[in-house]
């Protein structure tokens, strides 16, 4: 096998891995959506790395899984909103093969559709040795009109 052929084969493997990783990352974001809608604190918490950092949409900084868990278990089950929320991956940048910066479009849809609000979270995700992608450093930012 020539060097050129070996390089092309490596590129194809990297592409295949990236496609699988993109799908896995999108599934994490879809699970964030499902668990938020269901107010499922434990399902949501299963997405976090033990050393995670999370900044809420209101600027509360939570450092480490225990702080994230305490906040989530207190706030998520009691959260109330009319309508539904959707999450969509808008951009993924692999910083390394096992680290991705993921921009998300988060929209709270009001029942009548006239008071929708939007968020623009950034999720830095890390790929674990078992292949799972976990939320590692996240900023949940509200988008303000104007």
C-alpha cells in the first residue's frame, strides 16, 4: 500500500468516526431536550461528566457534578412553563478528536406561538473511553431581542 493510499484510508476512517461522533453528539442534545420536557432530573444528570461545569441561563455557576445535581434536582422537577422547548445542534467544532464545542439553538415555544424565547447554549463535550459523549463545560445563554 502506498503512502497516499494509507493517508486516504486514514481520512476515510476519520470521516466515519466524525459522522458517528456527530450523530452521538446530536443524540446527547436530543436527550437534553427529552429530559427537560419530561422534567427528568436523573436522565438529564446522566449526560454530565463528573468534573462538569454548568452555567445556567441566569448566570448561576455550578462547579462539579454534585453542585449540578443538587441544583437540577431542586429546580427541574418544579419548573413550570406553558408550551414546549426544542433543542437543535447548529454547529459542532471538534477541538480534538475527543473534545467538541457544540452550539445549540434552544427555543421555548409558547402555546400560541406569540411569545417564543430563545437560548444559545454552548456545550463543550468530551468523548469517554467507552465512546460516550458527555457534557463537560456548558454555558446556557438567553438570546435577547434587539
